[in-house]
C-alpha cells in the first residue's frame, strides 16, 4: 500500500477539525506512506463554516442577525487564519471537489462528525464509502463520530449496506459502536 487519501471535515474552523487530520497525516507520512487530504466539499459542513452563508440568518431573531453581522470581521479573520494554516500544514489545494479520485490504495474516512446525519444533512454517501475506487483499494473508518443514530428500518438498512464498504471500522464513542453493532449485526467494530 503506497498512496492513502484521507476524507474528513478538516476544513472546519475549529482546532479539533484541523489538528486531528494534521496528526493523522503526519503520522502516516512518518511511517513512509504517500498521504493526501481529499478535498471533498460536503455541502452542509461547508455551509456551516462559511461566515458569509446567508442561510444562517433564516428564521433567526433580529438580535442574532445583528450579532452575526457585528462579529463578521472576526469570523472572516478566523477563517483566513485557518485557511492559511491548512494550506501550510494540511493540504496545499484549497479548492473543494465533489468527485473522489480513484488513484488511492487506501481511503481513511473520519474522524469528527462525518457519520452524524444532523451535521451532514442526512447520511452522506461519500463518508459512508459509497464512491468508486480501485478494486484493490481498501476503505477504513477512523474514529468517526455520530452521537446516536435513531433505530429505524431505513437507518438499519442503510448502515448495514454502508458498513460493508469498509475493510476495517473504528469509531470514536462506545455508544456508537453499540448502536452500529445493534443496527447492523456487525461485530468487528472497535473504539
């Protein structure tokens, strides 16, 4: 295995979202792998961290809107600093993509809230491994978080199929492990 692509929400403007992929990237590079961040532009997450997104204001009070407008210069500065750090230490390319390249020997999906339907606007197929890859490629989940996933027939069916995409599964929370084992019957999930 030579080339690894990491799929996560590393472009979010918070320390955890930025430092976790940085640490994973550097650790894998030190082990001799050719590693890249995959610039997947998950629409709901991109919108949530865009300080200029108008949708943040819909249905909000006038006080909230005025507060957001007043703090906009601070948010734009914060965004600029994170993008500068990201470009220097995490990923040189800043443009987002929707298609996942098929040139990796392994894909690592996670960490953070990539499996949380409340964060991603429903289950995101890409974060659940539904993308084309070379037949020899492996897919690994690395500590995705989702809090709890409601036990519905639709969720159970989706997750059962989705987890079949992964050769190895680890999650961040013990409760998520238990939920996924219950929903899918898969016993090889670790925390």
